[in-house]
C-alpha cells in the first residue's frame, strides 16, 4: 500500500494540473469565439473572390480563340519544381492538430518525389518547422509567430516569392496545406492547389446563371491580371485565419480531455488514499489491542 504522504502529494500535483488545463481550456474558448467569427467572414470573401476569378477566366477560355493565355492558369504536364507551403501552430498542447498537417505534407512530398519532381518546402509555424528540421528535411524558407497571429502584411510578403517564381516559370505549382476550422469540435485538413488556378468547373456548353459581373470583353484580361495577386495573397491569409481558429478549437478539446482525465485521476487517488488511511487505522488498532493483550 502506498504511503499516505505520497498519495497526498500526487493528489495535490494532479489537482494543480487540472486547474491549469481548465484555465487553458477557458482561454482557448475565449480566443476561439473571436477567431471563429473572423474565419466565417473571411471564408465568405475568399469564396466570392475565387468565384470571380473562375468566372472571368472561364469566360475568356470559352470565348477567346486559343483559350486563355495566362501563366497563372497554365497547367504543366511534367512539372519540374513545386512549392508546398504548410501552416502549423507555434505552440503544442492541441492534440493531433499539427501532426495531421505534417502527415499530409509528407505524403504530398513523397508523391512528387516518386515523379522526380523537386519540392521547395516553405513552413509557417514553429511546430512544423521544428519537426522537419529534426528529421533533416530541407526547408526553402520558414516563418514563426505568424500562424498564431495572422498578419496580412507579413502573409503577403511571405507568399510573394511563390507568386513571382510561378510567374517567372521557376515553379510549376503552389500548394497550401493546413488544418482548417469546421466546427467547435471538428477540424478539416486542406491540401489546396492555389496555382495554377483551376477553371474546370466553368462549363462552356452549359448555360451559366445570370452574372453580377458587368465587365467589357476587352477588359476581362486586364481585370483578371489585377485580381490574380489578390487571389493568391488572400488565399494565403485566409489559410492562416482558418488555421488559427482550428488550433484554438483543437486546444480547447485537448485541454477539456486533459481536465476530465485529471478529475478522474484525483477521484481514483482519493479512493486509494481512503483505503490506505483505513488500512493504517486498522493496523494501529491491531497494534494497540495486541499491546493491551500482552500486558494482561
């Protein structure tokens, strides 16, 4: 039977941990509410921007002889180099949030390497960067303290390299991998191909619904060029916003589970403590009775 003082020490330690995890859960819950609202508003903007890009590009592709002639829409059959950008958290204690993203990145890299395609790995978030460095995976570049605090200016600066290199033909595709927010209890992994822009959903033979876009045919390509950089930049920024909301959701769940586990452990330790105390009292009574009997 364990020593009573040892059990009391364990109870105190686990109770302290329980208080910490409960506090972390409350903090993550408060942060999640703010991040969730921002993610929802940003998602609407991102979806509309993507629709506008696809519609303008689809119009040009359908009505212009030879189709659309723009590097950002050109699919390369045999790519030589691609950029893979991943977003992970700067901190841990959020369950499998980071490892899901890391596994998806590793799978994507393996698929390209099997085709002899070079991958430039670009990392956002301390946890992912540390993992790949520890496993001696070459990083093209990295940034920390951005996934936890999404900033539009820093996000634009980071993605600009990939935009310019794609435009100049140095890379043939750009992917963004991150764990996004779906609900308070669910995260959704995203492996998004940002470049080249996909216009496959625009069917030239299908009657399209009345569009709200009123753009002269001769101006469509000029408008498209001006929107491309905004489209890529905002997809990067939205990935950060969506990821940080998912991170708070995952951490809230992880801390809730840890709090409940600590509560159960305290309950179990108290039962053990009561048994040990009862055993100690019984032993003392037996010793007293034995001492009295020996004195008779």
